[in-house]
C-alpha cells in the first residue's frame, strides 16, 4: 500500500491510498471523500494519461500544487468507467481535518459507551 500524499508530494494530496492502481482507502477529510471514488476502484487514467502501478502516484501528485483540479478515470467492480473531478488539497489541511475527524470519532465512541452503560444499569464511571 502506498499513500499518494507520501513521498514526492510535500504540499498536496487527493486523499487516497493505493495498492498499484487499486484504491485501498479514502482518507477521511480528504478531497476524494464524498466523491464517486470508492475503495476497490481502479484508476486507469489521470488527466487523460494512462495510469500504471509505476506512474500513478506521480500522476496524482502532478505539479504538487494544492487547489489544482485533477481528473481521475476510474473503473468500478462492474467494469464501468467514469471520470471524477477532484481538487488537490494541501497536506497540512488534510492532516488538520484528520485530527478533527479522529476527535469526533473518539467523542462519539465515549458517548456510546456511556449510553450502553446507562442502558444496562451500569451508571457512569
């Protein structure tokens, strides 16, 4: 697994993790989150340039400029292809969003644990 926002990229990311050209995960708070890109999709082209395991990370980083649009041509598990427009984001911004996401997840877990204890008669502790 390789991170698109790791290695050559110091300033921008599209917010996906790859294994070859297959998308392994979407980074919470990243540009790809909420797009039509999903885990398991294959990236077959970036900005109309054919994507391979060897060049996909370099293509995704591009000029490494946050705010620049990139067009991913992806293939889903059914074999359908589509173009998805994503705007590169500053890596520092996605790190901030990730911290906020993690904080909210921790708060949610804590609230659920307290609710479970209350419903089972265990009280707070």
